[in-house]
């Protein structure tokens, strides 16, 4: 639950956000691309990156979160804590940022089970059960079927 504009903690999704910043930020003169977290976070702010907001729901829940050893709160702004909310980098906030920053970007998702592998392109996630939709690519695990074919 690391606050995305603090260097005190870092969750895996925040690492991805900062990695995107290091990859996409333009070079400034002879300086190398962003190599430090503060610079990456500054660039994300400049690009209006919006972390996901979790509402704690009540002051009591927020107080309970303070005693859970793996939930940190000391890097979050006082205004957020007073409002019982945490702003955190999550897959949904990263996807929204990528969609806005890179028009035409596609998400690729793979799933497999004992019957087949399914590849989906687009921003709609695959559902439970690895069931293909009309435009998904499906590869059946049938020894007689060697070529991949789109699902019906």
C-alpha cells in the first residue's frame, strides 16, 4: 500500500509505474533517462498519473490498518489519512495511464487449461474458466490439430 509519490516504500505496481516513467520520459539534454525514483515520480505527476483510491470506509478501519504490520500509512499525505483513503498504484491505474499515454496500445492476456490456450487482445479481461470470446485466438491441445485458429 505504498504511496506512489513517496520513496519510503514501493509495491510491485509502483515499480512498474516508475519503470514506465524511466522508459517514456524524454531525455533532457545530455542527461540519461530517469534513473532515480524521485525523478520518475515527478514525471508521473507531470503526466497526471492517477493512482487507484481505496476508501478505508471509516476512521476505525483506518486505525485497525495502522496496527497490521505489513500495511504502511506513514508515507501517505495527512489529507488522505484524515479522509480514510489510500492512493496506491494498482493494475487498473497502470492500465488507465497506459491507455491515455499511448493511444492504440493493446493489452495481451493469456490463459490456459487442460483443453486449450486463449490469447485475448484488448482491455477487456478474460473471465473465469478460460473461455474464449469471438475475437480471441484459441490453440486447442488436440494432437491432431496443429494450427491455431480463431474461436467461433
